[in-house]
C-alpha cells in the first residue's frame, strides 16, 4: 500500500484496498484521483485532483486535461525551518479554484470555454479572465453562479459611460451587476509658465 501511494494518481487521497485471498494471493483495488484543474505555482503548472491537491507537473502526457489555469497562488506558502510548506490559505485557494472550475463547467458549459484564468489571490472573490472580453469578472466565493444570468442578459451592452475601457464587472452582490470603468490616465501638461 505504501508503494502504491507513491504513484501521483493515488497519493494520500486516493483509495487503496488490499485483501488477502487464500491460499497465497492478494487482491488490490485502487481508486485513482480524478483530474480537477490546473494551477500555476512558482512558475510551474500543476495538474490538480478534484479536491485541489497537486497530482503531478502538467506536461504533454496530460494534454487531454484542458482547464482554465488557477493563478494568484504565489506567496501563499509558509516557511518553517527553511522548508517551504503549503499553508491552509493555499489549500483553501486551490480548493476554491477547482470548485469554481467544476461548477462553471457543469452549469455553464458554453461560458466555461471562454475562461482562460481563475484568480484566487483575494479570499473575498474569484476573478475570471475571459478570452472574449478585456475586463475581469468578479464572482462570489460562496456562489460563483450568483448574478451570472443577469450578466449574460446585459453582457453585450456593458461599456464605460465615456466609451473607454472597463476594468472589471462585479457580480458578488444580490441582483446587482457593478461595472467599473478603467482608471483614467491623468496626463500632466505644463505650459511655458510652469502651470
């Protein structure tokens, strides 16, 4: 069992059951972990299981697993006696990213294909980066589907009042879609008089 648990698809959270079959055989039953997401941590993309636990480094052999990349994780590890360990905040962020990935893939499959990144750096929100728009989409950590229907209803009409860029659209409040125009750049113009 210990040797089987060293395999990345089993690990500590996979299921291993070994039974002795008389006269001299063993029956081994293994339940592998299921792929649940991708995460970028310290410049390395990791394949995660359905609980948000790392399975293995992502590479060509895992190309069939196509998920948005969970970002915003750097700096969530703790150092103890010179050894880097994962923190409860990192584990929570990974689990939140995988849960959002699964929920959006099942509930909104067409919209899900537009998601390129899921940022979990702020514990008060989940931020989506979409291929189809320039702005970020902020979702509730408790219910990532909150206000999504309202957003879809007005999505094509979202634009800044002055026609400029949008920084983000926030869906975290009940029955309210907040649109934040991008900060305007203030250019300093100096005249000959120094004003």
